[in-house]
């Protein structure tokens, strides 16, 4: 189900919903081809294991939320945008956005050039947007744009067309970035959460393409979430085995299909229109109807769920949350 509930047994990585990466989107800014919109969604408002609502606290203050950009097709980050959150005495949070390059971008940590500091995190219905030069930034609760019949998937792919995410929220980090800051033309994108609660930086979750985690279980799931795209070839046999089982592929064909899914990066060329899986991903792209025929070798082709109608025409593009977590918890 996209990248929601990527921890063990449909739980959360490190047992913390705030570290759960759900989706990554990348598309040219509508009306301005010189800029791109990058959206990293984390922290689903409801869980499956345990079942029920998650914490209203949007982001973990001892974590780094990171967008990685590979500009030379080696699946190693050449640019990174890093976001750290700070708690306020009034119960709100503020965000600091930094940009790192080269070896600094490929590593772990919260260092880099500060682009935006003290940006308010939105926990009510209104979207608080912060600008600095050619950048715009948003962080906070929004309506989850992902659409999928989750219960049908858990019922042996017997879909009824009921959208599990129709009333769900998610925490969004949205960047408007000048294309000149992203490198030349085609790039590879992925996102990750890095947990610092232990005193060391430990990668909790990572991903780019939706619907990768159904291929993984147990130790393989933990290894994948803690891994790097440059090393993803080691998971081809794991993905191929799952495809043989679910789709009835031959071993050779399953291996071929598995290789199209790895490394786990989202390819994006800012000079071209976005359309998943060929170039980036729009909020309305039906990634499930792409994935199901691949998973089942054409036996199941759709879940009969369509895009949400609450997206915005302007920044931050993701719709208002279904629930206000506070009257207006914005740090002063």
C-alpha cells in the first residue's frame, strides 16, 4: 500500500509512526517550468498494527527528514535537502531546511547550508507557507493524497472500490525548488527518515517508488529500509521470489521484472511533464493500477479507486487535513 506501514507486520519503523515514510512526489510547478515541487509524506494518521489513530504530534524532533537527489545515475546522493524540527514551549513545532552537496549529501546528519529557519509547522486547517529567495516550504498535517482499497488488498486482492485513505491525514513536507538547484535534467530521487533518538543517526525508513514493501518480510524488510539504493541489486532475488509466488512468473521473467523495480529511486526530468512511472509522480497518478498488473502478472488490473478531489491548485498542493490537531499550534 504505497509505502505506508513499512515496519514489521504492517507496523511502523522503530515503532514510531512519525518516522514512517508514506509517499514521494515530484512534478514541475504548475505555471512555472523553472521550478519543481517535491513532496515527502510521512506519519499516517491511522495505523493497522496497532490499529487506530497515531499521535497528533506531527514530526519527531530527534530525527532528520531527508530528500536525496542523484544527479549522475550512480544511485548515490549528490544533493540532499534535510529538515529538522524543534519543539516550542507553546506546543508547536518549527522547521529548519538545509541543503547539502557532494560527500556531505551522501552521508548522514543534519548539516548543510541553511535555506530556511524557524518555519512554522501547521497543525490546524490553515497551511502556513514560508518563503526564502526562490524556495517555498511547508510542513504539517494535510489530507493524505494516496488512494487505495487497503482492505481489499488484505482480503486476497478482492477489491470493492472502498478507498481506505479517503478520510485519512498525513504529515507533508513540501518544497518548491528552482530547477537550477537540482542538477541537469534527469535525476534520481528518494526520501528517508533518520532516527537520532539513540544518540547516533540510524536510518529508519527510505523509499521512492510506491508499493515496494509488499515484496519484503522479516529480516529482509529491515535490511531494505536501512539500506541504500546503490546496494539494491541484492534484493532482486527477494523481489523475484515474491513475483513468482503472486504472479506465477517463471524465474527468469520474475527476475527481469524485479530488475525494473530496483534500485528504489524515482526518476525525474524537470523539463518534461510528470507521469508515473516514466517521469516523477503527480498527486493524482494512479500508482496502484500500474502496480497490480505487474504484481499479479495481469490477473488483477485495478482496485477501482480514483484520485481524491481535495488537492489544491496552488502551493502546497496537498489538501487541507480532515482533522485540526489544535486550534492553531504554531510556534512563536
